[in-house]
C-alpha cells in the first residue's frame, strides 16, 4: 500500500483478486489478515467475530505474533477489544503493559507494547474487530488512521457478507430448542464420511437415544417443563461426549443421535458411554427428576450407501431395546 496523499491509497491487485475469489468466511478472514499483516507491516493482525451465545469475541484468524491463540474467546466486558466492540469506535493504547484488560496482558507477555483495534460494522451493526499489535508504537498520525480505517471499511463488506451467510447456515443446522445440531446437520456431516471414504479403515458408531416415557413427563408437568427436560438432557449429552471425537444431534421429539468415532474397534468403550445415559438425574426448576433412556447402537460401515441404512439399523436396535422393557442398550 502506498501513501501518496492524505486521501489516496493504493492496494495490491493480488489482494483484491484473492479477496474477490474467497469462497467462504474463513477464506475471506485469512485473506484479510494475511494481507493486512503485509500491507501495514505490523507484528500482529487478528480478526475477531462476535458470538452471541457466549457474549464474547472469537479470534477467528491471525497473522504474526501468536500472543492470543486462534479460537480464543475474549469476554466483551473485560477486554480492550470488547471495549472497542461495545463503543463501536477505534481505540489505540501504547501502554498495554499497564492496562487491566485481559487481552492487553496477554499481548504484553509476548513482547507487544501497543495495539490499535478497529470495529467491523455494517449498517450500524458491529459484528467484530480488526486488531493490530505493535512492538514499538507511541502514536498514530492522521494518515495512519485514515489508511487503517479505509482498509477496515473496504474489507468489512466482504467479511459481513460471508459472516451473515455463515450465521444463516448455522441456524439452519441447529435445533432451536436444545441448540444441538439438527437432523439436516446429521445427514450433511455424515455424507462427508462417505464422500471422503473415511469409513474404510475407521470405526464410526451411531447411537440412537430415546427418552423413555417422555409423553408422561409432558402430561404430568406440562410442555414447558418437558422442553426443559430436553434442554437439560442435551446438555448432559454434550458434556458426556465432549472431547471424545463425537457429534451430538437432536433428531426430533425426544430422540437424539450421537455420531461417535473410535480409533480402535472398542465397542466396550461405546457401551460404557451409552450406559451413562440410560439413567439420568436432572435438576429442573427445583424438581429432582430421574429419567431413563433406551439406546440403539450400530456401526456405520463402508457398505452403507447412505446414512439412512445405518440409521435404520440403529432404529431396529432401539425398537428391540424398548421391547425388552426400555432402559437398556441393544447393538446391531
């Protein structure tokens, strides 16, 4: 980028070309961060995007100094970048080692002394920030700020377009009640297993889980309470399989699915995890509730032409579990 005048900047053609060719949000963010790092010649560039469910800014991409890692969630209320996000106004500090903000402390620990954070906004809606880190920087000239703000305004439209699409896509794949992935997400995710031929030498298991006598819970306590049971059960499911190469889904009603990957053919481990679900104690609105589940398990194999075949086997196993008196596990 050249700085020939106060109101004129020049951007590399290669940057504009790559920005236009970016196919999704991650490609766009990577393009912006990497080129911003080169164009502005700064030690660190990161881009954060707002995650409403966590009320935090997620570090989606970065270039240069790794002071704050990718995927780190920065709380809005206790960070410098959060202040910029809330105020929707760019801020510069050259004394980050003296600031009380969490992100400033992390930057200072990695040798940075100053930062300049700029909000990403579209139509008065702030959805993230571009963050620059410096090893030595005491002040900004008017030309410096004009260049950075112009760059941010340019890329903001590109990022926002993909950001909104990603939000709508995620929403379409999310169960509105439990916030688990939904049936559509299950079929889309597992289709990649077949497409990428991951089933030939790997072990993927499908757990189909049905809460026993859920209708009686609705009849006794009401549908609002029943909804809370589903939310709490979804949370228990997520906690149980967290960090275990598993994805949890709500199939519909009181049925849930877990797609679980085992590096070795360890069916006992799968059964152990499933056993933790057939008896659950839930504390809901001051009521201690004991619920049981019936579970059908099958292995997704390369002979299946689609998930429907594996899901059908799991459904047969679930049907047998219910016929055996519920609160049990059957594997086919």
